């Protein structure tokens, strides 16, 4: 670790150590710290160094100093009446991600959830999520002071997850397990069931007796383990109901490019579909859906479009409504048990509830 | 200012000074800092102290050190491809505030605005906004590192605004001018036109030839200057059209209590209204509106309800749709000109565009 300043590496080290003891529960919130003398003995430094460390921690808002009292440790929830939740989200077009939407609803919640205050770090500009970028983000999040619990939404590998777990507060990952299929030891994660969405579409196609199903999807994320699993579940279901599936991967380095490619492919794609086809699209978010120009009923009779990943307000024709309530309840349960060692609060998979909404043209 | 650590007050002071020069543009982004020796001379300290200060600033993510080069200053927008915007919002039931909604839409925006990344500090738990609380919040925001511009949404007096303006990055206030009617010198602010909403309701009542208008409003915010101004504008307009206005102030220490009071008053209030009355409610957000139980048409014929402050999705009967586009455009313009001394980027008042949405029962 880099020192806070050149001439005070001891106090920075001691500050970090005290902070760890606070966050790990050794020095519990709303209770006096051991005396300066006791702390000096414990860490093998002078009382001056301990006082500097306490200065640092006060600056970081981890401690509250009260005049003429020895009370130092205060949880923010005690100081300000609410637990502090950090929400970190990194993603392209973040507002369209279901997990972002679910947590954003929690932030806006006017009911039971008003016991939380939020620090949100929302990186929605384009650009890849690199190891350097993660390091820079973590360095800043480390400075945030008294966070009770962090929610991390960002697709990461095991090594990156481990880096996040070094933050001085508990981290709950939201999203998919790494492509290795393994979670780092001790990691906590809430995953949406990746198969639910495509299976909902497939069941709808079977129920409504379509003759064929066509799935347009962004090629890149489809290489991930969880997307493959979802596609396989859809294929198996359709096969068992003898409904053919036509897979249409759309190439693109990022969403913008993929959408552009999809839009230019759309006319010839639409022309190639037979009547009785249900066309679905995942991970593309094409604005074309909005304009109803992609599949005008007059020009392409018998072809319906089911949009899987568009926000409700911009959906046309048929769309999927997601209910995040179970997911949100689980997030709250994990937050409230962020230090509970029980296996129950390690990794769970939650199915959103989907509902197909039909709109007349 | 408190020192970062006891033994390094000089380096903390120098770090702060260098930071100021960076944010003020003296040491521009993406360019080398003066040499350690030059900086030592400039601030009258040893090169050791300067090196410590640079350590601090690197830790704060204000500088990027490159091996064997003297390039130190980097704007985050240069490093990561997007400007960093801090959004601070403090309010009861924050998700229902129009300004929160307008900025939140910006955060979610998938189009032109993806050139911004956001740090959001959302305090939506209950509890009053005190001077102590502001100090604690500002101490943490001061630690956030390279922020290009901050948006502050919170009703404040002049002294509090001045405190916020001490942050090491430009601050744009969103909301209403203090009750004193004055902005601190140099403050930048974008205000929504507080008269627009009530005038829209009044014009609707005149146009639809209601015989009376009833306005239920939360008493507490109505003591503020901008609310008084809005009420006066409404009164004047209705008077000039000879439409009587019945004012129904609802008491309550906070929104929760006010809503409770309103709900218990609602039946007798509704019973006291004559047919041909348009009842409007502001700053109450009663969930009762949602259940359509407040004014069932069968029981209270000829009385309509116009809800002014509910989000669109939970509105019933008649509601107002707000269009934030002009406001958002102005926010972007202010962000892009956050260091432009022109009067044009000081204080503007923006009218949302309102549209009355009628729903059949």
C-alpha cells in the first residue's frame, strides 16, 4: 500500500489497521475505541502515531470524535440514521441492464427501503473494462469512508472479484459468475437466472403455435458461459416441442456497432422470414423496434417481434415485462446479512418474473 | 483545514495548493507539472515535501505518474474517456422530486450524454438536513478525487451554498434560490420555474370550466419564498378568471406524517367539495391516489382529481406529465461551461413543459 504521506507511513499503516478492526467488528460501531495508550501498545507505535492515525480516520469519516470523551467509533447508520450502500455499476448503456434497473428502483423506493442512503458510481460511458481501470476505480472507492456494504455490478473474472473483496467493507456481487464457473472463496453473489428470459420467449412461441422461432443476438456476450447456458436451455426446450430455431448472431465490437449492423441487416433478415415466425432479439436494444419500421405488418404478414431487452416504455408489438421484486428482496436480505458467515448468504440465483405484454399495432 | 496526518502538514497544504492550481486551470490537464524543484521553490518547501504532496494527489487520483516522465496532470476525461459528474441529492422521497428524476434520466441516457460518468450521493433516508450533516457530507465529497463538475440538489441557505462552493471543483446548484432571494456571489444555479405547475393546473381548471378549484398542499414547504410565489401566481390567475380557489394546507413534520394526515382528512375533505370542483394536490404524494379510493366517481360525482406530484406510472384520474428536456439541455450546457465566467452561465430559470394526461376511470 502507498503511504498517505511520506513522513507518516506509520500512522497511515495504523489507520488502515484500526479501520480493518472497525469494519471487521473487533471495534464495534457506537462504542469507545481502546485508549490511545492501549492502541499504541497493540500496534507497537508511539501515542503520537496513534493520534495521527485517528486524525486520518476522522478525516475519512470513519470515526466521530466527541469532546472530552473516548467515544470514537460510530457507524454512519448511528450518526445519520441510515445504512450506507455503495453501488458500483460499469456497463455499456447501463440504464438498459436489468440489474441496474432493479437497484435503481431500490434507490428510488419510498417505502421500506428508506433505511438506506446510497453512493453510486455509475460508469456508463463507452470503453472496455480493463484491469487498470478497475484499479483506478477501487482506489477511489477505498477513499469513500464509512460504507456499510457495497453492491458491485460488472462482469468480472475471479482475479478482479478478489481485488474488489479487498475493499474495507463487505461486497455483494450482482450478476453472473465468471466464465471459469467458480467464485473466489468467500465471495457473495446474487445472480439472475440467465435462462429465464429466453425460456419465457420459447414457451410463448410454443404456446402461441408459431411455426418457427428466430433469435437475433449480439455475438460477443454470447461467448460467455451464462449466455451459452441460456441458449442451450432454449434450444432444448424448443427441440422437445419440435419448434425450429433459427439463430442469427449479430457481430459488433460494442453495442453501438452491433445495433448499426443489426439495423442494416434488418430488411434482408425480415424478408427471409417465413409467415408464422416469432422473431426475438436479445442484447441489441435496437431503436428500430421503437419506430415500428423493422417489421411493418402489412409488408411482413404473420411475422411477430418479441423484444426481450428494451425498457417497457419504448417497447412495441410484444415485449417482456420484468418483475424485480424477488431480486430486490434478496439484495436487502444479503445487505442485512453482509457479515453473516452462513452459506445461505453466499450465492443464490434468482429468477425474475417475466410477463409477455402484447400491444396492438 | 485539518492535516492529512500529524507529521506532514506541509505536504497536505502543498497538495491542496497544487490541486487548486490544477482545478483552476493553472496546471492544465494532460500536461506536465512543473518540476519538483520548481514546485518546491514556488511553495517555499523542500523537494521531499513536494514529493509527499504528489503522493497524496496520486492517491486521490488527481495525478497520473508515468515512469521516467514528468507528466503528472491528467484529467479523468483524458484517462477514461468521459467527464466525471458528481450528483449530490438530499431529500425526502427523493425519487418523486422532479429534479432528481431529470438528472437520473441523464444518468440513464443512452445517447448523447454517454460522455459522462457519475458519482451519485443520494441521501433519501429521513432526517433533517442540518449544518453538521452537510459538513460530514462535504468532507467525504472532498475526498472523491477528480470530479469535473458537481450538481447539487438540496434546498440550502446562502451560508450552506457557500460551503459547497469550497469544494475543489465547480458546483452547479439545481433548485430554488435561498429564501433570502439572494445567491452567493459567483454561484451557478439552474432553477425550475416554480410557478409553472400550479399555473398549468389553474389554466386547465379555467379551460375545462370547473366551478371551483381546491388545492391541498403540504404546509411546511409552502413557507418558502418560491412556493409562496407559485401560490400567488395561481391565485392571481384564478382571480382574473373569477374562479374561486380553496386552499387546504396539510400539516406534518415530514412527508410521511403529512401523507398520513392527508389520508385521514381525505374523506371529510372530499365530502365537503361541491360538484364541479377540481381538486389538486401538491407536495403530498399520497398513495391513496393510487388506489382510486380517495374520490370514487360514484360517491363524489362531478369532482375530479388532478395529481401534480406523482410519478406518471402511479397516476390516476388526471395527472401532469413533465418534460425535462429543456432542463436537461441546460444542465449539459452549464456543465460544459462550468468554468466560463460569462453571466450566461450564472442563474437561469427553466420551465418544464407540462401536459395534462386524462385517464378514464
